C-alpha cells in the first residue's frame, strides 16, 4: 500500500526526515521502492539522464507519461510524483487540469510544478481544489534556466531568501502538500523550512530541509555529463556497466560465450540425422 500524503506531512511534525529519489524505469523503481524510499519522483531530469537531451525543457507530455507508467508498475509503497513538463501547465487552467489528470491516470499520486507566478499559483489552486495533489518547486527552477542565466544558487542573501519564503507561503496557501527547494544556501533552507507547515524537500538545500531528493543516476554514478555539487555518489554504475560490457565483448569475440550450459541441445538421434543428411 502506497504511503499517503498525510503520512508524509506527519513526518515533518515528528521530525522524521523524508527520503525521495527519482526513477525512470520499472526495475529501478522496484528496487528503490523496496529499499524504503518515501517518495519516488518521475523527474523531467529524464530529459538529460534517460534521453540524452540538453535541458529539461526539451521533454514533453508524451515521454513523461511513458516513463510514469513504467515507474508506476514497479512501485508498491512509495508515494509517486510526476513532474509536469515545460508548457504542460503554462497555457491555461483547462490544459493544466487535463495534463495533470493524464499523470494521475498513468499511475502518479501527485504532480510537481515549478515556479510561483500569479498564473501558476492560480493553476495550482485549480488543481488542488479539484483533488489533484501538488508539490511545488522553488529556488533554482530548471525550466527557467535561460532567464536565471545558468545553474546559479538562489536565495544568496537575506532579502532573496525572504522572497523565496513569501513564494513558499503562497504555494502552501494554494494547497501544495510539499515544496522542493533547489540550490539554496543551507541557512536559507533552514529559515524557510522552519516557517512552513508543509515539508520542504531539499536538493542542494542543506540538511535542515525536512527531506532530501536526488537524481538516481547521480546517486548511482551512472550519468557523468554534469555532476552537481550537492549530489553524493554512492556507487559507480558507469564503471560497472563499461567493465561488464567490455568483458562480454571479449567473451563473444574469443568464443567462450555462449558455452554448452548456455545453449540448447538436440537429442542424439536428431544429431545423427543431420550428420547423415545429404
């Protein structure tokens, strides 16, 4: 049985840290779920780590729904969140609702939206008032990377930290049940988290956020085009995959794979028939 939003929110009251990882395929989602992660995010970061695209803005609804369906099949316990991709919630309320419902039909329990403009706040209110759970996203917002001028830390002083807090309070009032804080100073993450009723999920937001999220490919050491300062690598799947593939090529080229135990065999009498065939 998947964890409820209420259970996740109670973790903040209890002082229990919330664990979140991304997943983009069935098997990874299955193992992450079995490990006990509280929430799994089908992030639009799949644009880079799964599809090899340059930016998260390059992925659309079609791809996000395919990956959400795949991940949903592997998840039994974690709360499943889907990122709403670029231009899926920036047009109008009707379009936003239609796209959010597609994610719920695909198996997600909630959707995540970036930003806090008046337009987005109204869209979030429309979703939450109609039973669609929403996670907000503040700080560095990858969809606006062009206007932000690159991967830059947000909330770098007291005034800008207060601006993020004001936006977070607006998201909270709009009905968001949690907020991702990306690339903000540790003290800013702490200041904002202490002033919200709902949990904050940090990604480069410091240890005082109510929970943490990482891109699974960063955690596993599988994606090497860009390594964020905040991402801790727990393994090096890149090296494992390379070494295993190299060993496989060597075995095939030398003729040791497949061996007899890895092959299907004819009965002796059938072999004799073939040998006598003219």
